[in-house]
């Protein structure tokens, strides 16, 4: 699937959160939403990235941003991740990868020099009207949140 770019409409979704609730992008209409895609809960890079979002949540929230993390992990695994690392934002399960595909976060990537198909670590910022404001693909787990905050002026 093609990747999203600034100015394109953000595809709506409804996914199951770690706590079993259903979360839709449209639930957050009227607010800025940071949607980030990561390969696997509780792995070193994904933990670093999630903890960076957790630690930046107060300034992001005060600037009007909501953070949603999406991976193919089952809600039960996400719940363990939330508990283990005291994550304070919703983690959503996309086991069939339909949302990842619609958002351009699933496809061919390079992993340790090999071409593989999987989750492309990505972050998309959606404006209050549901339009993509910023889309970054193949981001690094470490340092990405700081770079994103700088780009957003937060």
C-alpha cells in the first residue's frame, strides 16, 4: 500500500485496545492525534519508543495531542506491556494488519541487510479534521519522539 503524505485524509479505524475497549480514530476528531506503528511489544526498540512517548505525554497532551500506538500484538500482550512499563496512552491491536496496510506501515523493509515484509516503524500526525499533517516512515526507535516534538514545536 502507498504511504500517507501531508494533506491526505487519514483512514478511519476501530481497533481493540490493551484494556479490551474499542478505540476509533474518529473518537478523537477535533484533536491532534499521533498514531505510531511499531513491530512488537516488549522488544528493546519498541520499549524505548513507547517509554519516550510516555515520558513526553504531558507536554504533548498540553499542546493538544493524543498518542495511539498500534502493533500486530494481541490485546493480552499489549496489556502486559502497558503494565510492565506503566504506559499511559492506548496501545491498539491490529492482528490482521489491515490498518497498517491502509496507513502504509506494512510492507517490505530492510532488516539487518535482508529484505523482509513486516511492520514499518512509522508515525503519522493527524490534524483535528482527520487530515494527515505529518507522516514519517522507517523511523528509528531511539530519538524519534524528540525529533517529532521538535517538528511539532512541542
